[in-house]
């Protein structure tokens, strides 16, 4: 039997050809020259009592007929029978340099499955599968899962969950025998989307411990799980979550899974995230020009759209260095509030009697791009569209599903609906100088039905088609994925958009956690991070300008506050922050993201390090009061101990306030100090005593 050795990043994947291709190893990289000839003898499992009489293997396509007792890869129903539990046999494997494509079939079942996987140079393993109904009757797909092996030492799970304005908070649990499954049933990724499920050796952190992580690139319903059973196997799994009858294949039809993205790291969660970031950055569609500093009008004016008011805001935006001005909700149809107008994608003559062009001209003449908010998949019943086409709802016939933010969903998989919405958006982009769409999706799908069957699957694919078609017609327009904040953050949507809106909360305390964990999957340049108002509109909490600026600094920076109501001093402080960001964004948006483990309780630290280690930016934030009267030292990982660095504290948003009389001595406003990298890496620098809800940002550059 041949063992195939795939290598990429710090990862090796060993697969053995045989009756069925099976996993031998997914983990630490092995030398390509290592002799694998004795591997079967080394790793072959004994046959225990009260178990199948053949040694069990962990197949690329696990089936119950192999004696496998964890979740099988395929479950479904031949609608007219027979449904004998037949085993699909391995038919053939096509190997490439980086992966393989494996076919499974059994004529009696009328099913043909192909599983493909690829390990890229960054260590990101992508996997997908397709199922074709080669029989002569209908086949209803229940689940087509993508699975990966885990060693027994992977015992701890960390995944993300959340709610509106509190997305992507971590939760940690110990994996016993059984299944830890995270199902998302929102018809969109969900505020509580798992984002990245990490499983690791006990106590793993950002920079230590072995970690295996997986993500499903899909914006509909999904299941992500990890399981162990007494047979001694453990597996990671992902699958689209299908409702009964949602995918029924006619003879000759196929179903394809979304793509699974999996990474192994020998050095904690950061290395896994860095591999994903590198994978994303290598795409030809990855944004390549500097991320334009954005002003979004939402929290500044809400639905109060007036040309003079917004021109004043555009003036203020340009004066602080904004490069993209985005007009949010409220510009179209009868949309004077959130109960009407969705679906009517024509400029409101009531608020924009001369159309949007005067505002667009005001924006572009001030050197900024213009962006516009849309919510294409949605409709208000109080709209011309719903009145004309009440049957265009994504709902069972004669049914109006429960409203959510007073709105409903259009059945985008219906060809006429699709054509209408495409036409409206296309016309908008053709008729105006629009560089950017903020594409929102403000509700879960409830009772989603398409063609008398559950409709989330078809809706998700139709939304993807709509985005793909618009992008091919308007390749220069960038798109943001927003869904009541961060409820559509996944690599399916990221294939078709240029950034995500991480959350509707701009409260920096909340944002610190949300952005930290959104970065588990996405590099900072894809994460929208805005400086909000002093008093958060979503939590009511007040935050200093310094802390708001420190928090937004690393992502795709924006401002979402009424700049015209701010004092000249604060506006100037924002301008300084914007200028610092512009100077550092080449590094912030290309470097290695690190999140530091070694920080006192009540504080957090993170940074971005240039690949050649010539430069880095670190943030340390004091979230609550600290237990110690003086915090510890901050060691700066990733710098080169053999080089010397000039270290400077950035003065963002007017700086941080402290609770101390003096020191530390290195902290001289506006001054750089030169420090050997060896000291920064091993000893670190003494932190100041900050007030809670304050932070500092340090820039290190090689001298
Ligand atoms: C929800 C978004 O997340 C907000 O930023 C804003 O665009 C509103 N929708 C507009 O309705």
C-alpha cells in the first residue's frame, strides 16, 4: 500500500491508499525524506475484543458499513427505496502534487461520491465533496460531511459564539466521549457562528499547544463538530445543515458541499490563524490596494438624510483624512424608518429630489469614494415591491413568516425575483459613481421555503450568484458583508466580498473581544473597525477617544460618529489617528497577527509583525482595573533578538489616561527609544498603570 505524504506550511498529511484511502496523520510536518515504508506496521491498529474482526481505519469518506461508529460522511434517503445500508466502494484516486480526488461508488446504490482535498503551501487544507445521483429515482440528501482525524491528545475545544452586538466570544470546553456539535439554523451564518472550531492539547493558547481547527465556508445553515468515541477515534467534521426535503436529487443531479478549511498548528491558535490569513491573502481577489479609511453615516444621521447635513459631514470627513464616504440605510423608496421601503431600490425623490448625484459629487470632489448601503435579499411588506409581488416572499404559499425588524425575505432563487433585484442593483451601479456597497442582511430566515421545500440552501446559492454576477459586471465595486453587524462572517461570503462588518457595536470594550476573535479567521484588513461616538449607541457606555482609536486602529479603519458635532480638538485627534493608520496600514494589513497569552487578567494585548521582522505594532489595553497595583512587563514576541528596534508609543486619539504619578521612564511623549530585540523579546518593557478602558499602541522598527 502506498503512503502519500502531502506537506504545506508546518503541516504534513499522510494518506494511505488501500481498500479505502485512509488518514494516517494530520499534524506536525515530517521531513519529506523520511522513510514511510514501515508505517503500516508502526501504526496498524490491533483488533480488540467485541469489535469488528478487521482493524478499523479512519477513512477519508467514513461509512457505517466499515464498522465506523462516529458520524458517517453521507446520510440520505432513496425516496422510493431500496435503502439497504450498502457500502460505497473506493473506485479510484487521482493524486496531484498537493492533494487528491477520490471517487466512491456502488452501482446498486445509484450514488457516486467524489471527495477532494488540497494542502496549500501555508498549511491550509481545503476539502470538498460532491454527490451525484446515478440512479433512476429521487435521492434526498440528509448530510454530506467533510471529516478529518484527530489524535487522542486533542482534548480541549475552543469555539466562538455570541449574539447581536456581542459576536465571536470564545467558549472553552473539555471534550469527553461523545459529540460537541455547533449547529447554526439562522439561514445565515449567525451572530453565534462558530467561525473557527479549535481543538487542541490541554491548555492550548494563542502561542502554545497543538491546535487543529476547522471552518466551513458557507453562509447558510451549518454543523461543525468534534467527536470521540470508545473505539479510540476522534474526528472533526463540518457539513451544510439540510432540512428534510431541502436537497432532493433527480437522476443525474449533483449536490456539492461548501468548502471546509482546516489548519494544524504546533504553536497555538495564532499560527493556525496566520495560515488562514496567508491563504486568504494569496487569493487573486484579495483587496490589493490600501484599505480606504471610511466614514459610515449610520450612527451620525440614521434615517435623517439631507443634502446639506451630509455635505457638512463629508466636509468634516475629508478634513480628517477619510477616503471613502458611505451613505447608509434610508436613501431609497419609502425608507424613512425601518418599517418600510426595503425592496424599492430607487432613489427617494422625497429626500433626494435631485437624486444622489449632488451628494456623490460633493463626496468625490472632496477626494473621497462614494459607497452605498443596500439590503438586496430583503423586503418590507410596506413597499411597492411587496404590494406588486406578494408571492415573491421566501415562504410557503399563502404564508407570511414571522417578521423580524419588520421585514421579510425575498425568494432569490425564484428566477424573476433574482432578475429583478439584479437589474435594480445593476442600474444603481451603472447610473451612479459608486465604488462600494455595504450589503446588509438584517434577519434570520424563518419558514424559508422555495418550490414547496425548505429554501435556505437555494437562497444561499442564489445570494452567491447575485454577488458573483454583480461583481463580474462591476469588477471595481467593493462589497462589504454586513448582517445586523457580524452575522455573515464566513469564507463563503468572503469569496465574494471585500470586508465584513464585525459588529453593530462600536463600544471599544465589546469590540476588543469581537475583533480579536474575528481575526481567528480573517486578517485585519477584512475586518471593518470604526471609531464611534463617545457614548456607545448600543451599550450606553462612554469611552475615551483614545481607547476608541486604539481599538479601531488595526482593522479596516473607519469613523461612524457625527464628526460635525465633535470639538476641533477631537477632530484633530482623529486626524492624527487616521494619519498614523495610513502610515502603518501596509504593515497592519500584511503582517503576522499575534494575540498575546502573557497578559494580566483584565488586560489584553495583540500585535502585527512584519514577515521580515523589521517592524511591528503592538497594542496593550487595560479593560478593567488590574489586580496588581502595577501591571507586569509586556514581552514582544516575534521580534528578532539579534536586531535593535526603535520603539515609539503612538499618540492615538489624544492618548491614554493613567493612574500613576510617574514612569515608566521609556515612555517619553513623541520620542523613540532604541532597545535590543533580545531585551524586548525576553524581558519586555514595563507597562504603565492605566485607567481601565484605556490602551496604548507601540511601534517598533529596526534601526
Ligand atoms: C444593520 C447594520 O449592521 C448597521 O450598520 C446599519 O447598516 C443598519 N443595519 C441599517 O439599517
